[in-house]
C-alpha cells in the first residue's frame, strides 16, 4: 500500500462503543498515520471483536489529530433497539434529534469516494405521531435548552416570558410543556363555568393543542367586560330615549331623535366624538336586539379567547371605519347603531371558521354558517330598504347602510389576521403591519375628505338638527 493512498474506511465512534461497519456508520479516516503503530495494515479492516480492544492507546501524539490520541475506540455490534430505531427513522424520512447528516465539502458531493455519511441513531429519538403531524423537528431545538435544566432554564425563560411570542409557540410545538393527553370532551366532573370554557374553546379555536392549552390555562381575571359593557350601555341608552320619545320602533322618524349628541350627522362632522358614539344609538328594538345578540354570542367568546385589547380594537376599528365610509360614500345620510363593530366581529369569526374548516369542531357548523349569513344579509337588506324607501314620512335622510359593509371589510382583513394569531405576537407578523398601514392610510384619506371634499364638491347636506 502506497504512503499517499488513504486507508480503507474504519467504523468507529469517539467516546462511545459502536458496532460493526454498517452503511449508515461508515466514517472515512483520511490519514494512514492516524493508526500507525497499532496492528499493521491488516488491522484497518473493519472487524467485529467480542472483546473490546483500545486501538489508540499505543498511538504516538499526532499534531494533526491531537484529541483522538486521548480517546479509546472499541467496536461492538448494533443492538436490536438501535436497528429498530434506524428502520423507523428511515421509514419516516427524519433524522433523530441532536444528529445531522454529515456531508462532504460542497465541491466533492456526488464523488463515489466521499459518500454522504449519517451518524448512528439515537436510541430514543424517533419521531412521535404528534411530531409528524406538527412537522419536522425544529432546527432551533438544539439551541433552546429545556426549562429547569441548570442554566438552560434561565436562558429559556426570557424567550417565553411573553405569552404571545414566537418563542412561546415554538416551545409548545417542541414539547416544552406537559398537558394531559386526554381529549377535552372526556373531562368529567366539571363545573358550569369550566364546561362553558370548554364550549368556547371548541367554538373559537381550530387547533386541538390550542384548545387544550386555553382550557387548562384559562383564568377568570380579567373577565370579558368590554362587550358586556358596550351591550349594557346600548340597552340603557335605548330605554332612556324610548321612554323619552315614547317610541320603541323606528325612533329615527321622531324629530327629536336626531338632536341627540350621540348621533353622527354630516352637519356635525366637526364634533369628532360622533364618529364613535353613534354606536350607542339604534333605529329601533329590532336593530338593538340583533346587535346585542351577536355581541353576546360571538363577541364575548372572542374576548375570552383573544383578550380585551384585541377584540376592543377590532370592534372600535369597525365602528370608526363605518362612520368614515358613510361620510365618503353617502355624504347626506346620518348614522346610528353599532353595526360596523358587530359586522367586523362576525365577518372575522366566519372567515376564520372557513379558513380552518377541517380543524373546527363546533357542532352543526355548516348549518350555523348558513343561518349567520342569512341573518346578516337580512339586516343589510332592512337597512337598505329604510334608507331608500322609508315607510313613514321623514324630515330628512334616514341612516345609511354603508357601515355594515365597511365593518365586514375590516373584519375580513384586520380581524382575520388577529383571530389567526392566537398566542402569537402581532408585531412579529408582516401581514399585520400591512393591514395596519392600509387602515391608517384610509383614516388619513377620510380625514382630508371630511375637511375639504364637502366644500369642493358642493355637497347639499341637510341642515343639522
């Protein structure tokens, strides 16, 4: 054998005992001098020996491989469990955790003398069924230590300190928390409120892991007070004006109704609070009942799951977009009712159900989807009819219906982004910033429109009451 020719491949592992040469364990040794002084050229052949023998104990120090001269290499056979793990890993196409496929340099790939080399399989690192369902093992798992393991827990805690963060979601996917594996529907002995929490989890969340996490980690503080407070305020205001005007249906036809400081009127555009406070006024008992029912049935569960800040922002964004859209598209019409915010919540929830249809476990979801669309369309049709064909003589234009459409657009765009980001930070998502920038551009345009367009276009608006 010539001095410059590389020796035959020898199977060995540094620091552990390994078995005879297998295709996945071949590790080429590129220096003949590494084993000089062992047993001669014949000892370079990979043989299995029942008695472990150190091969590097008699080697002189080698400057090219200083670390290997201090370790022992002993051959052994592969155990049955190691072979089973290797077969399972090959069948699933995955690589056990902590290992990576060893490849030659980029310029030598594909060369027969430098085949791809894989390390020996880890005995307990085969993929689980949950891991295959959630995707491949994260490469960042090697860099994120398990919580509570020495200094690793201190390094991990800042990464998952924020409840809605990407690292928190990654910790969930990588199994950093332990939750009961039984289904939520199998839970017994639950109280009324805990059963209601389970119902909300199945109504709102499309992923079983998120549903289990919400069920076990839900806290009653803070309670969903925003939607309840808005609904209660709307009912109180309606009762006060109904008793004052002695009119409970079609209150907008009463001449004193439009004098309220809460109603949006194009003649009072300078009073900026009216662009939001109109949501507390309603045309009649039918509109109030429809909005209150949807706010309690959809708004409260959404607030329980996603929090008061996100749902209140979405609701108020729909209300503000509704009044600004009316000031642009229907310049002579007033506006009352919280339909802009209600349609923002409903359209966002329905769009989220459609986007995650296979994962939603709410019963009769198709029938309920059809009924919700029919009710929302009927409400829009009623508003269009009252706007263009008033059943009673009126002193001025009736409230516009454009707030319904504007709220639906806000819900499909901004609301869908919010609802699909459960337990994730919105500021880390590019889509959220695109939607927020679009909404801000619309607000800026609407402000300039209300300041200059009415005078430039010579719009004939009705006199303010």
